[in-house]
C-alpha cells in the first residue's frame, strides 16, 4: 500500500476499498446479530410471561437481583481493564499526530495559504495555471527540479482524472507530492539503525554551526537514557568557543558522561578516546559532536574524513549512522549543504531541526527527491520530547491538512 493510501482518511476522509468492504461486512453482521438478539429477547419475554403466575418469595427476588448486580460489576470491571490496556497506545498515537500538526503549523500556514490564495485567483486550468503553479512550488522550497517534475505530472494527472474544480486539483496536487516522496526511498530506511548483537552504536553528527547538532545530541541522549540504554557523548567540536561546555552541560542535564580533550585538542584524538571507552565499557550508544565551520570547508571535510578513519581503526563497521543536521528554516540552503556534505562523507540520513519556527518544511520533499536521503529525525519544538522520529504520513497530514 502506498503512502498516499495511508493518509487519505486523515486528509480527505476517505478509506481504501478493502477497509470499506470490511466495514460494510461488519455492519451487516452486526445487523444480523441484532435481529437474532431481538428474536431471543421475544422468546425470553414469552417464557417469562408464562412464569408470572408462579409465586416468588422476596428472598428469591433479592438473591436474583444480587446475582445480576455482581455479574454486571464483573462485566464493567472487565471493560474498564480492556480500555485501560488500550488507552496508552491510543494516547501515544494522538500525541504523535498532534506533535506534527503543532510543529508544522507555520509551514502549513505558509504553504497551504499560498496554494489556497493561488487557486482563488484562477478561473480556468490552462498553461498559465501550471506555469504559475511551478513558480509557487519553487518559492515554497520544494526546489526547481522537484517543482518541474511535479508540474509535469500534474498536467498529465489532471487530464487523466478530468480534474477541473479547485478541490479536485488540490487533491491531485497532494497525491502527486506524496507519491513523489514515496517513490524516491524506502520507508524502512527512515528509522535509526542500531545493532541487535550488543555492539556499541556509534552515531556521527555533522553539519554547519547553528544547525542544532549539539542540542539534537543532547535530546537523543535523553531519549536513549530514558529507554534504559547506556550512553556516552564525545565533544569533538574542539575549536568553536563554548561548544565543549555546551555538550558537557547537556551531559549533566541528562546524566550522561562526556569525553572531552584539552583545549584546542585534535578532534580525532577525542573521538579515538571516546570510541575506545565505548568498546571497553560496552556502551549502547556513542554520540559524536563535530565542528561545522563551512568558511574553512576544505579543512572541515578533511577533518571529518580523519574522524571516520579513526573510528574504523577500532570499529571497522562503524559509524552506524552518519547524520547531517540541517536547520529546516534555511530552505533551499539546507539542500545545498546536504549535497556538499554528502560528497565528502557518506551520509546515512538527515535530521531537520527548527521546523516549528519555519514555513519551509517543503524542503523535505526536495531533499528526498533530489538526493534520495531519508529524513530520520525532526525537531518540532524546544522540549527534548519534540525531537521526533520522522513519520512520512504524519508529516504529510501536518503539511497539508489545512489545504484540503
């Protein structure tokens, strides 16, 4: 089943045919069952009427009432237990959806408002319509290449579905956006990878200064610690003023040790010490912070290569993840950064931060389409719990729900 099928109910109030057929069958069975119960009740009423002439003592009546009350209490308790067991999953699902809708509120208002305004201006669907739509998508940080592909697909799909009304066209646009995302990657790759054999998981975080690397590491450390995992942090951003201190402060806050070096120490030496300690102490997760000075791009990239070589000397199969942290509010600049970093170090995924304060969440579509890189984590708020695993369906609902 495609991603669009999964979100149709949330966006359009639609369900796939299998679910509709199943519900119809359930309704028919329920109706049949109700009729059968009515017949049984009528039979029971007739039998009860025949017994009315038989005298019953007050004690017998009281005992019957008491017995029925006890059975009712047992049924009620059983129902309460069942609801209690199911409630946590329901609350968790609701909070995840609400987190995305709240975190993407600015993106939704910016993107959705632009499209709604755009549709209000057009009376006919002609070439001018599609040309202006392409410009709008580019301005919404979907990217030139992605916008061009989308517009071409929309022309064909609009003709195929004979979509003419604004509502029909909106639905086609959302469908093609979601399909474009879905066909350019494997949803299984959106999850953080981790070892099942007890080996340490080494996560290397890269990105420019100000993107939110250190904060992301701190929030993720808290998550793993709360899950009962052992965590170690490595402060390999040794040149930026205050970077080491910031990570040390996060370590204190979440009660996680931090490996540091001397002032202006070689980042690779810090990583060597941290990797050695993680292997010796059988730590579950080692999270490594790195420098992000693009003005010295060549030195930075050489430094990252050295750090990766240092890790592999002690743990040849590591790092488990090399995650590029991007400030989602930078829009197309985030896409350019992703391309630059991916040339030097093999990225396994992206972390998009600060989406709650931005109207540029459409960049996720551009990155997925042009780079085929999965987004693994998104920052949807300031709290540690607002660092969420990326969920394409919740993201799509959060991005489009005011449009349709």
